[in-house]
């Protein structure tokens, strides 16, 4: 009878300990798989951060050049006292790209474009990039006249801006004043949606100080097309630099979050492993005591 009483608890303890060990081993295996997955993600995000940093440096150089031409062209309209006509046709050009993984940078230009359309419901919209197109199509689909894709893969060039401006003119999208909505690059961690004005030939002629510019009639049309293309190029260059900076920040935050998750999973794995070892020692000691 004494042997039976001792043997039963030993058998019961051994059975429950085996079940507990199986559960712990399964949990530890799941944690190992999760750790492996998170480590792979951390390596990818770290590589993408380095790539974005390199692209951001090139984008900043292009942006600085575009700013010089853009500010010079903007000063022409300022000195000529060019102002939008009250009942004229307004064209909203939204500058974004086709790629994501850069936070809410596309949402900022989409919100600014929607606000402009709400203020003037008859405005026409031209969208550069699929990201902003998908967002604007939900609310102002009827206002979208043209859209362009294959944008944002590389540093924008003036030739691309000229092609966009030429397509808008050939498709006979008439406007008295145009507003280019883009993300203005302020710093590596800061950007803000701003606008660049552009005007048609007829609106420029109505400027208060137009006579002081001394522009010949045959040059005026070329000047208007150049100013429109230059405004688009400025917006593209600024937006690309802001996008690369936002992508670098997003990948940096993702790498940091992955590192924190790796630390938590490693701690959980070590605790579970120690619990398994402790249970095995308890079983060995219990069995030895029973014998």
C-alpha cells in the first residue's frame, strides 16, 4: 500500500510535466520563428534606410537647383503684379509619386488639393502619381482631368516636367491660373504642403506692371510655357526630396521598433527556456525522492 501511494503522485506529476514541457517547447519554437522573422524585417528596413539616405542626398542637390530657377520665375510674377482672375478657370496640379512606405506624405498634398477644390468646385485637377490619384478619386473624381504615373522612381528632371506641361497643353486643359500643390522640404524630419502659382498668357498680360517687363508678343507664349514647366519641375524636385526624407525617417522608426520587439521576444524566450529547465530539474528531483 505504501508503494502504491508513492507511485501514483509520481506518475501524475510526470504526466503533467510532460504536457507542460510540450506546451513550453511549442511556445519556444513559435518565439524562435517570430524572432527569425523580425530579424529579417529589421535587416530589410535598415537596408532601405541606407538606400533612402543616399537618394535623399541626390534629391537635395536637385532640389536646390530647382529652387533657384523657381524663385527667380516666381519673382517675375511678383514684380509684374500678376494676380488670379476672380472668375477664371483654376487648375490644381497635385504632385505625389507612385510609391509608399513614406508615412503620410501623400495625404498632405491630397488634403491641400481637396481644400482648394472645395473653395472652387469648378477647378480642374491634374494628378502626378498614383498615390494621390487613389486618394483624390474618392472625393473629387469628377474634377480629375489628367493623371500621370511612373513618377518618383528617380530624381526628377526638367525634361519630365516639360513633357507633363506639354501633355496638359496638348490635351487642351484650359486654365487662367494654375496652382501646383507639393510638399515643401523644410528639414530631414519636416515637410509641409505648399503651393506654387502659375498663370496663363492672357492672365499675365492683364498684370498691373506688365508694360514694365518689355516682353515681345512672340516670346510671351514661350515664356508662359517655360514658367508652367518650371513650376512643375520645382514641385517635383521639392516633393521628391521630402519623400526620400520621409521614407528614411519611416525606415529608421521601423528598424527601431523591430529592435525593441527583438529585445522583448529574446527576454520572453529566455524566461520560457529557464522555466522549462526548472521544470525538468523539479521532475528529476521528485523522481529521485520517490525512489
